[in-house]
C-alpha cells in the first residue's frame, strides 16, 4: 500500500506544488497544510479531490452529496407539510358536516401508517391478494424497504421528516454548544438494542395475526379511519405524550439522532434489511491518507477511517463522510469495486477501480425518486392508490372518531 502510494508521488507532488497552501493566519489554510502533514506522517501523499476547497467540496458543486441530500430532505418536508395541511382540511370537512364535495384526500398520508402497512404486507404475502383498505400504506412501506435493500438506510437521512428534524436539532445543538454528547459504549450498545426490541414486539404482534383477522380489523370503523385517528392523536395530544416528545427533542439537541439511534422501530427494520444492500461506504486504503476526517463527520460514529467497508445497520448513507474526505477516490458510497491494482498508484488507475461502481449524491437522489415515485405511479395507474372508502362512510365515521376505541 505504501509502495503504491509512494509510486504515485510524482503526480501528487506536481499537484501539491500547484495547490500547496501558503500557511498564514487563515485557519482553513492551516487545515490544508495540516492535511499534507498528516499524509506525510503516514508516509502517504494527499492527492486532493478536484474542486475541493479547504478540504471539502463547496455546497454549489454538482458533486456535493450533502447538497443533494438537503434538497431531497427539504422537498420531503414540504410534501409532508402539504399532506398534513390538506388532510386536516379534509377531516374538518367531514367533522363540520360541510356542504358540497370534500377537498381531495392526500393519499400520501398513508405513509404515516406503518403498522397498517405492515399488517397489509403480511396479508398480501400470505393471501396473494391486494388489500382493499390502506393499500398505499403497504405500497409506501414496500418502497421504503426497497430503498433499504438497495441504498442502505437512506430513508432515514434522505426522506424521513423525523430524521430531518432530528438532524436539524443536533446540528443546532452542536453549533450552540460547540460539541455533541455521545453516551459511552457500555451504555450506547444496550440503548441501541431498544429499537430492535420495539421492532420485534411490533413484528410479533403483526405476524401472530391471521390474514382473516387483518382483513376484519381493516374493515372495522377504527381500521377504516386509522389515518384520522393518527391525526387526532397529534391534534388532541395528551400532556404525557407532549412531555415525552419534548424530552426526546431536548435529548436530540445534545445527542445526535437520539430517537433514530435508540428508539425508532421503523429505522431498526430498515437497518436490518440494509445489511443486505450491495451499496456500502467503501474506503480505498491506497488513496486514503488516514486523516480521520470521515469518522469525525459520521453522526453514527462508525469507524469509517479504519474499515474498508461499512457494513453496519447504523449507516444511513448520509454521505457526510464522503463529502468530508479530502482525498481523491478514497471514500465512496459504492458497489464492490473492480479489482484493479493501482500498480503505479496513479489517480487514473485508482479512479478506474471505482468507475461505474460509485454512486454520487445525484444518483442516490434519482434512485430514491425512481423507487418511491415509480411505486406511487404504478399504484395510481392500477387503481390501488385512491381509497375505496366512500365519502358517505367517512361522513358517518369521522365526526365520531374520538369515541372509537381500538377493537
Ligand atoms: S458511514 Fe458515512 S454514510 Fe454511513 S452514517 Fe456514517 S457518515 Fe453517514
Ligand atoms: S477516507 Fe477518511 S481517513 Fe481516509 S483520507 Fe478520506 S477522510 Fe481521511
């Protein structure tokens, strides 16, 4: 490895000579110089990624994965804000027994019914029949499971509004307090297992239900308006739930992704599936200068700077590590690389190793849009997207929603 690195020294030296910073008072220039120093200490030569300024790509660079992720996160927050508002007015129409045609029901609200989605998934898999009620809940769940199979737990860091809120909270906390808290390992591991216990409990309950029982449940008044019950939970939230949410939010300010890391059963399920994903964060030791910037940037505290690939169920494909890496072709979200030995260690050879294997931020965004959008369009075209429940039934049930208990 050292041989290969030294061999590509000529080219690197040329690059260094043109890009060597003047060590002055500017902290970022000093950071650049420090990277060269670290590389030398590890008997390596830093070949900087093209376009990198002070160790990172500028936000407006097309290749900056974080910019793509932010754009997708913002789009999903806006979509969910629209869904919540439109659904509220739709419910109010029936609650107030308003005259005329109801507003359009935003079917995307079904994405907030993961338990109904899971129940319907079991129903569909055991009977081979498409469920009638809350079919979109199942289809959206299937889309998100597919994203985990192909792109690690990208749902959490690219699509989920709770994940986005969580990230905004800890980043704000870090900016204010200049640091984040990480529980010690002896506490972190048992805490992380909580989400798997919650996931196992949900899976057990759903798997124990026979298909006929699931069908019967979905046809009960509670099952038919499970979406309205979910909205009412937040509209008429009790003091205990409110305090719980407030505590979770406060904890998220100081401990990165507290809810996601320790308690979210949805993330636990996606994380387990993500272990099968062929795309992983992969490090090329030939190009890496062992600076440790990637591990420092990882909110999941994964040893990106040590391992050749990250298999962990905690990796959310957020690509913070990739963006923070200063070295050309050292770190990628990628399929297994081609086995090309960088005999002369030049950048062209190392780049060739990753050609057609690595995924850019734009590609991840496009794949997510294709998976989720494709399933929605398919469901719409086959008539499985719109609810089959009539306005008349909603007119009867929604005003009584608060009186309906779980069957
Ligand atoms: S390893 Fe990289 S992509 Fe995975 S969670 Fe850490 S920073 Fe994000
Ligand atoms: S992979 Fe990590 S340790 Fe290696 S150069 Fe990139 S940021 Fe530094």
